[in-house]
C-alpha cells in the first residue's frame, strides 16, 4: 500500500514528540515496520527520550501485570484440580500405613533397630507422626526426641516448640545437639531439626517391608 507524504510527516512528527513505533503504528493505522522505516532517522530531543523512557516503564509494568494474572490463573487451575483430587481420596488405616512407609523411606533412618525420622519441616513431622499413630498401636512413652540447634537458638524455646508439634512431652527430649555454625547467615524463624525415635524394631521392620514390597510391585507392573 502506498502512503502519502502526509502520513510520513505525521509519523515523523509523532516520533519527534517521543511516541514509540508501536504507538505511531496504532495512531496512524499503519504497520509497525512502516513506522520504523519512516522514523528511524528521526533525532530525538531530551524531552522525547524521557517520554519514551516513561512509556517503556509503563509498558514493563503492564507486561508484568499480564504475566502475573496469567500465572495466578494457572495456579488457581492447579489448586482447583488438586482440591478435587484430594476430596476423592478416602482415608483409612491401610492407606495411612502405606503413606507412613513412604515418608519413612524418604526421610527416615534406614535402620530396623527403631523408627527414626528426622526433619526440620513441622508439617512433615506432624504428618508422619499422625500417620504413624493412626497405623500402629503405640506406647507414647517409647518416643524420644533430639533437637539439633545452633548457638543463636534458645534451647528451651526450641524444645517447647517441637514438643507442641510432636505432642511428645519435653521430659522425653534428650540433651540438644549443638550444630556447628559458620555465622555467615542466621535463618529467620528456623527452628532447627528434630530427630524422633520410637523404640520398636518390629514397626521399623514392617515399614521397610511395606515400601520395599510396594516398590517391587510397582516396578513389576510397569
């Protein structure tokens, strides 16, 4: 399409005023490539440069907002899908024991002398203990806890914290282990690591048998 010299002059005038090629394209209803070809030789003064810079900043903010909206939409879709999936799950002792064995497989000590589970995540600790207690008849007095802390921790406060999380009395906590600290970084809200030990080799053995046999079953099926 052939454009009159007036179009070229209008484009150049807009460019001198600090309009971007995209803005010129929309204003004159021409291709962005045409706006570039007509205006690439235009020299911009400081005022025009400042306008372009401001428009660029606004464009970046808008682009980030669009990306955020898209990201939030995807996250919501995933959350809704997971909620539906979780709502269909039926909890029972058999499933709880299987899940307990998986957590033990991932984060537990690979020993059959006792059930030992170590982690710094309170949610994981609570979940494991909930599953363990619902899967077996336990003697709560057989639990022992050991917290791993740094020198910047309050030993008493950390023990109280983990006692609440684990529902294990403080008198069943051993002397805390003081971990070496480089002093390069202090982690805010970090409550150390807790090691939970339940003295029953039969349960430890059963949990190890469950995850090993289940893994063999899955591998054979595939």
